[in-house]
């Protein structure tokens, strides 16, 4: 079973003695990072939806212009 060793100079970081991985024990920071990541994903999805809508509008306008010009 792994033991955790305090990382010097950091109150919320521990090092796994078996894998040498650094583990952050600050739950508040983890939650904040998760919230930021979720917000980023939502923004990317919204941007992609807007791009799709703009493409649809461009296609519709092209069709209208073609019908007008005959």
C-alpha cells in the first residue's frame, strides 16, 4: 500500500512513495478546476453551435441570391 510524503513548501501536495506521483489534496481547488473545465466545454459547444448556425444562414442566403438572379 502506498504511503504519502508531504511535498516541501506545499501544504496540499503529497507524493506517492510507490509511483512518485504528486497528489493534490485541496478539494476546493479540484472543484474549482472541474467547474472551469465544464464551463470551457460548454463555451466550446456553444461556439460550435454558433458556427453551424452561421453556415446554415450562409447557405440560405446563397439559395435566395441564386433564386433572385435566376
